[in-house]
């Protein structure tokens, strides 16, 4: 096999690899776009706008902490000390 044939084969293999990577990247992008749309749809069902997500998360964390504090306040102190 001549040097030209070797180089042409290497080029062909490289192009095939690059094409396979492109196909995989496009498939992954499509998958991520579908996932994004699903998430946006779920947020819409929950009545949360994507731009308000951080504040909604903070609000929910604060609410959880408040409910935990209230629950702890309902437990007699003697029971808490024994654990």
C-alpha cells in the first residue's frame, strides 16, 4: 500500500470518526432539548415561571424550615433530650 493510500485511509477514518461524533452530539442535543421542554412544561403545570425558579426554591426551603421548627415545637422537650 502506498503512502498516498495510507494517508487517504487515515483521512477517511478520521472523517468517519468525526461524522460519528457529530451524529452522537446531534442525538444528545435533541435529547437535551426534549428534556428541557419536559421540564418547562412541568414548571408551567406547577405555576412557576423559569425566571422565578430561584426565588421559588428559596420560598419552599423557607417554608420547609418553618414547618420543621413548628413540628419540633410540638414535640415535648423531654422526648427530644432522650434521643
